[in-house]
């Protein structure tokens, strides 16, 4: 693998990010600097942290950024749930996003385990 863009977890984060950006365009104008901004920052942070992890040399450094990406997944889930609770996101879109975020979370956790194992093997 030559580039972080080859990682399935990065590609999934990018797809989810595009969907979130499109959804937040429909949020009320008063949410531009509120929930819309927070949701966009959270989802953008997932892919950004995966990319930054890829650029790190030491396994421990990589893991820090992958853990941050995992935290951003859960932050995104929170804002999707909140967006649904206040009526900005419909049930079908909420279900789709949560399903994709859960899938990404599992794949990211598997990737974290593989990085951790490689780091342990190189001691």
C-alpha cells in the first residue's frame, strides 16, 4: 500500500463525509455555525486522522491518530442522532448513516488491531 487513499477505511470515511456534507446543506440557516459545523468537523476529522496516522513512522504514533479517528466516528454518530432527534435528518438517512458509521468503526478497529500487532511484533 503506497498511500492512505488506498485504505478502505479512508475511502469509507470520504464517502460518509460527502453524504454528511450534502445532508447538512439542508439544515436550517441558524445551524450554520452550530450543529451543521460540528457535524462537518467531526466527520472530516475521521479521514484526516486516518491520513495523518498513515504519515507517522512509529506504531504508537499511528495508533494515537487512529484512536482519534475512532473518537470522531462516535462524535459523528452523536450528531447524526441529535440531527434526527430535532428533525433535521429523516429516519431512512439516519439508519443509512449509522449503518455506514458502524461498518467503518468495525473496519477501523480491525485496522487498529493489525497496527498494534505489527508494532508488538517489531519489539
